[in-house]
C-alpha cells in the first residue's frame, strides 16, 4: 500500500515538473521560429536578425565580407587597394548583428530545465 502511495506521489510530482518545463519552454524558446509548413526546407529561422530593408541587408552582407577580408589580410587603414570605407564602423555593425543572434531566452530555459530535471527537490522560482 505504501509503495502504491509513493508511486502516485512521484507521478504527481513528475506531472507538475513536466507542466513547469512546458511553461518555461513556451516562455523562453523565442529566438528560433519554426518555418511555415508550406516551405520546402524544414527547420527554423531566426527571429531577431533585424534588417530594416534591402539596402540595410546589402550593407550588412558587405560588412560581413569586409570584416572577413580584413581578418584574412590584416587590417591596414592606409591600404588604398581595398575599397573598404569606415572599417571601424563595419566591425562594430557586424559584431552588433551577431550579438543579436545570441539566444539568451533559450539559454535561460536550459538553466531552468536543468534545475527541473536534475534536482528533484528544487522548485523553480
């Protein structure tokens, strides 16, 4: 009888944890959004890659390429053979763009789910 009661309590506790885990997932999984069903390529796309318009997209792509060129060749502000204007601004823009891709919400969810799944006596705050 006691064993049955313990199993019931454990099942109830696990159901509560599972509900908490689902709530945390809904709250924190925001960066990657599933592709629509009609898209031939299944997967996810990034929600926080801010691009204002096509001109901004072109500038961002050019900045990424220029930063790669400077990384490979070395950065020389006096080199006139490269047509890279405002290199310091492009470095900053590329770093800011990639900073926006860091999945903070998902990382927070991983911490909460780890606590839920690994530490039986700890309850999420």
